[in-house]
């Protein structure tokens, strides 16, 4: 009997020892993996970039959109007077989110010898850093994204950042293999079509080249010519566009700001509305909504002058809000880059060296096409690239 009791106690001790040895396992979340492949990383990172670049509080409306006078602040008018509050940034939050993810994709692609993973990581990293340096100038780049290994990365000049982006975009375009392992899931822009990613890389390279025309015309010419030769967007089907969903939490951020957060802080700028009216621009009903004049017959498109103090200007119901296509539509798409922009970039270069005058009008028509069913199709064309350089019409860039 004594031996039996001892045996039972020994077994219990062994069992309890084993259980105690596994106590730390309860701190491991089986639904929160610490390492995932790039297809599982890409989708969320893309959405963060689009939200920041095309959304409300960072690089679009409450910042650049006010300062180029597309929009106006109808209340809390700090940024409209160049008083930047902490919630307005040039995209700093991307360092701790999407940029880290894009670097992980590059590293994993190199380690796994999967060029398409690295290529998409390079393209999106280049897009993000391009937008950030355009907004803020010198920023951490070469020593960024090292985590705790470097908590004080140096600030690189915009010139050095642009030089590195050209290298990364060239590498990405060349290493893409449409038949290779890619993104069977997670690709919210192109559904795994690597040929489209190559066009995006080259089109972005063209954009960055055009930004340099006032600073380094020789580099601008060489980079733009190489980008077009490698193949840029050829139709609206190539657009880098994110399709949002009609249900939370993946709704269009402009809709979310107005109808989920219940904010009403922004209208159209008088500068922008008056310009569109003067040109008889057919996109006005898309970019703006008619105002809420109490006399229905008098309702029209009206913008608010920028830079006013709170309470100044007409009553707010006279001010047109952002177009219903975005502000009132939860699943409205937002784009990182479009075919119409590529045509404008090509026309900008072509006009500087004496291309035919109709080219800008053709480009404008293509810009209007996604918002109109009346625009007639026109085959794409590629400008010539004379060696004598481009007209430097774009504002100074670092």
C-alpha cells in the first residue's frame, strides 16, 4: 500500500513538473504569427500608404491639398494659414509601419531567392520615400529601418534619396519575373500581375525624373528616357488603384472622416472651383458637390477662400464639399499613380522641346475619361527625347 501511494505521488510530481515547464506557452498567441511571407505583409502595407497619401490628415487634404488650394478648411483653420498642428505630418508614421514591412519584403525576397517579392518591396518603398521626401526634404533614408540597431539615423539629402530611388526602381523593373513566384494573395493593386508592377516601377521612375528638371536636367532626361523605354502605363487599366470596401474597417478614408468620425472640416477652395469654372472643366461635378444654399434654385459650386480666420467668409452651407464620389462613397477607389499622370509627365517633357500644341488637350481629355462616359478613345503615344534637355517648368526640387 505504501509503495502504491509513493508511486502515485511520484507520478503526480512528474506531471506537475511537466505542466510547470510548459507554463510559458500560454504567452504564445497561435493566431499572432511573428514571421509571415511577403504575400501576407503586402496588403496592409499598401492600404496604409494609400490612406496616408490620399487620405485626410497627412499628405493629402490636411496639408498639401490645402497649400496648393484644392481644398479649404471650413473650421479649425490652422493649416490653411500654415500653422501645422501635431496631427499633420509628411508621413512620419510610415517609418513604423509600411516602410518596415516593405523592407521585410525586400529582405525575405533576397533570402528566399524570390525576386518578385524583393521587387515589389523596392517599388513600394521607393514610392513611399518619394512622397515623404517631396513633402519634407531631407529625411532619414540610408540608415533608416534598422530598428533598435540604430535609433538615431542620419538625415540624407533629397538628392541622395532620389539617386537611391532611381537605383531601386531600375533594379525592381529588371528583376521582375512575370512567370516567377509572386503574390497569389495580398496584392491589392494588381492581383499578382507582375507585368503591371513593372509598369508601375517605370512610371514612378518617370515621375521622379520630372521632379528633377530644375535641378539636374541631364539626370532627368536620362532617367525619364530609360523609364519610358522600359515601359510605362499605357491605359487606365494600368492605374495603381486601391479598391476600398463598403464595410468598416476598410472604407475609403475620406468617407470615413465624414461619416464614421462625423467630421466636417473641409470644403473646396475658391481658387480651385473658380479655375475649373473658367475652363468649363467637365470634372467639376466630380471633384465638388453643389452647395446647400437654402434657396434650392440658387445651389451651385462655390469654394471658400484660403487663409481666413475662424468665422470669416460666407456661411458654411454656401461652400461646396469634396465630390460625392469620395466623400459619400465608402468603397470609392483611391490611386497612387494613374495613366493620366503619366501622359501629363510625357506632355511636360514633350512641350519643353517643341511637341505639337494639341498634346496637353489630349492629356486633359484622358484625365477626364475615368469620370466621363463621353471621352473618345485615343491610342497612346510616346514622346521623343532630344538630347538638348527639357524645359524646366517643374518647381525646384532637392
